[in-house]
């Protein structure tokens, strides 16, 4: 049902947190006018398919993996970086499938995650106060390039288009096939007990894939490579969706289109002419086919999934006003400052019809705060009866700064929040439906991963952070640390299925017990 008293620009009557002030308003209007004429990046059919799959997550029939960069950069829009990121997401999801035995819904923080909210609008560099870096679609990272430039919004559109085009090409040309060899190297694992656990899982995966080929599941054209005329089939086809924080409302509005809802386009069944003539010679109105007018809705066509950040979720704010009217499935970041009754009011605002698959709550408290806040939020939502998907973001609440001034996160703290989240949901007869992670599969020319987060099975130390620290925003898990998390979650669900107690993987990775 359409939102009451809503238009795609009604948010302009409310205060917009984290808004950008452009010195050249005329140029901004020209750019937005151009964006309104450009083709959508995603389609209503794809968005509706994601809504359906998120409803399955909500019913515990699937699990959500939301992952990618903290913030994308235009310079990182290369085939190497995109291939590495998609490859890591596919590898992560494969490990989850092995343990959980449920489908994985994959949503990447990709093809549009160019803007970042900041705690302060300005910062001091070399003694002078300048505007904070707000992401490549706003201003430049260099201190002399901090003036907001509207043309960067167009650049964001073109870079998103190029990224999405390459992702679609990868996924339709055999890249996602389970028949392709995967690099399951365990050379980075320094713990003998962890190496044993990892080897058992990867050996099991390889054995299962060999079995499917032996019994002929991947026979015929499915067994032939895509390049030689083969079909993708069950083992070679995956759904992949894009997402970003819906921070830049002028940009989001320019790419919001009122379009027919695909599932509402079925025509009504006409009465047959021959049947009507057998009853009467009089021509009846029902003789002609009767078609119902397709229902229409406002879709944000810049991404399949968008979320409201912790800094922009004010109940009377512009972002909540905008989000309540779009048909896309949406996420809401939930932190320690959110009260239970505030959360319920927010749900009433953005999902008054209580539609399944509509709202995903992404919790981000910090390992030392989750026990004080998550139970209250779960109980409040349960009492309200609102349908939601619970997702854990164990990254944003666990950022720290080293004595040397390097922003980092410790792997042990990250998985402590994640495992606490699993425990608390179980205690409240709830269920965690997914994880939201900031990670990267990027490697340098020598094949080494980034070094931005401490710990993990590779036991990355503080003095090693400077080796390959590449993030211009928040620290990300690297390839090895990301698979550590994948094995941890996979092992948890496997133990649930098989009633095994204890978790060697968790203990070896340095998680805290409560």
C-alpha cells in the first residue's frame, strides 16, 4: 500500500542530518536533472525478487550475508578489485551453506557505497581546519579537494554502472560456478587446532562437489564450460544484489522512479465470446478482455537494498521520511542510543502494513555493550508483532585507535560481539538472520592481503598494521580474516544441526567467553 501523504520529495520539508551544502546550487540542479534522465541501475523485478528472498530469511528459511567495503572509491573500480570482492563473498557464502544447510542471500556493499557520514563536519590537517572527507561522490581525499562538487554525483552513477555491469558479467559467465577451482590455501593459519577444523570443512566441501559430479548432477551442458556453450545450471548460478547507505537524498531522489509492480501485472481472465453467445445474442461488456491497471510504486533504482544509518534515523528526519515511501527492502542501523519504544515507533513509520521482508534491523553495539541493549530491542520488537530480520554488524561498535594513531579493530572483539548476538537471540527465542561485515578480498602485486584489523588465525600484530593498510575510511577484515568469520558461523550452525557442544573454531580464534 502506498505511504500516506508521501512523495519522493516530501523529505525536503524535514531536517536532513549529514546534509551536504554545495556552494554551486545551479550546478547541483543541473546534475540532478541529468540523473533523472539516466536509466535505472536495477529493475523492479530484481527488487521484488530480493523482497521475496528476504521474507524467506525472516522465516528462517535462508541466511543473509551483507558484506563489502566501508566506503568504495572511484580509484578502486577495477576488474581486479571487483573480482576479488565478489570472489570473497561467494567463498564466504559457500562456507555458510556447508554449515547452515540453508540458501544464502548475498547483498554486497558495492556499486554505490561512495558516501560516508562523519561525526564532525570538519577536521584539522597541518594546523588548518577543512571540511571532512565525505566520500568520493562528495569531495576528494586530498586536503585541497574538500569543496563539495556536484559533478561527483554523476561520477558515482557512472562508476556504479561500470561496477554493476562487470558484476553481472562475472556472474553470468561461470565465475560463480562451484565447478571452478577455489583457492582454499590454509598457509596463513598458525593455530594447529584451527588448521585441523578448517581442513575438515574444506575436505568435506571438495568431497561433496565430487559426489555431485559423480552422480551426474553436473552432467550434460552443466558440465561444459560457459565459454564452450555450457549452461550455468544449479551449481553455476547465484543471485547477487547491491546496496548502499541512502545518505545522499538528492541523489537517491533523482534515481527514484514510479514504476509498475511486476507481480501486479497479471490481467483478469476474460469471459469467452462463444460462451456469452450461447446464453444471449446481446453483446455483453464481459465479451472483451478485462485488464486490471498495474499497481505502481516508487522504487529507488540506484540499488536493490538501502539502509538508514545510525546517524540519520531520526523519527522526524528527512531520511526516515524518504525511506517510508520507497518499495525497496530497507535496513536500519540500531545502536546503543536507540530506545525500545523508539525502535517500535520507527517500525510503525517505515512498515505500517507489516510486510514480510521489508525491514532488516542491523544491530551494531560493541562487544561490551551488546548484552545491555540487544535483549531490550528484541523484546520490544517481539511485543509489537512487527516482522523483521535481525542482522549483526560486529564491526562498527568495535573500532579502536592504537597508540600510534592507527584506526583498527581486533578480530577477537569482532567475533565476541557476533557470538554474543547468537547467544542472546537464542536466549530470547529469537534468531539471528544474517551478518553485515566490512571486508575486502584485495591483495597487492605480491598476493598479500591488506593489514587493517588485528588478530584472526593469521595472528596479525599491531606492528604489522602498517604493512598494507589501504583503507581511507574504516578498517576492514582481509581475505583470511573474513574466511575465519565464515568458518566460525558455519561451525556454529553445523553444531546446532548435529547437537555438538563446544566450539574449537571459536576458542582458537580468540573469542571471549561470558
